[in-house]
C-alpha cells in the first residue's frame, strides 16, 4: 500500500470565500479533492495531470495545472545474494524497486557472517568472512516518505579452499 497523501492548493487575492473544483484531468484512484485539499491513499503508480479551479465570491477564476506523481511501492528486489568465500573479500549490494530515494537501510534481524558488515546508507554487505555457513538476515529499507520494505535473505559463505598437497 502507498503512503497517505495530503496536500492543499493555496489561493490568494480575490474577495470572499473560494469554491474549488476539478475542472479537467484525473486524480489517482484513492485520492479525493475537496475544499482545495487533496487527501487519501493512492492505489496505483503513475503520473496524473489535472486542472484545479478556484472561484471567488465575485466569480473571478484562477486555474492551477497540477502534476501528481505517485511512485511505485517500495520493495526490496534482491532475490538471492551471490555466495561468498571465507577469507575472500565479500561485497554485495541490495537492490530496491519503487519508493522515493534516498533510502536508509537497517539490519532488522541477523546475524551476519563474522567479518561481514552492513552499510546502512548504501545497502551493501562487505568484509572478509571468517566463518563458513548459511546465515539468514532480515533487511529493511525506508524511503524519504517513511515507506518501509522488509525482506529476509540467505547469505551463503563457502569454506576457504583447502591447499593442494604437492607431491615431492
């Protein structure tokens, strides 16, 4: 679900009170326009154009052409994290779709492999793993408007290769 939206179209000048109307265009499904204010929760992403008209008590009219952009819902799009190896540098960036950047990341539940860290600004795992195994971690991304997305991912770290014995 998208974040709730509230917005007011200000009007100045004229006399008396204003009457408001949507004179052309469309609003995103889920939004309402009443008394110069836009409110509700948009149900679909897209760019919408509409003309809002304010009429004062003497019949003077002012039009405002609005462009309303509804971003797709934020989601963590990373499905799999490419495996790493003990003692080899490991760096993997988590990806998202939708939302409004910049994002802030958070490790909600871990643990991460020993030696691996999580950059909350870049959404990147990095480091030199010191233990092999399969680790489950839950990550959360939050966009500029506070919309959150969570996903649990598996991090597989393979053992370091065993040195080959040389025959002398």
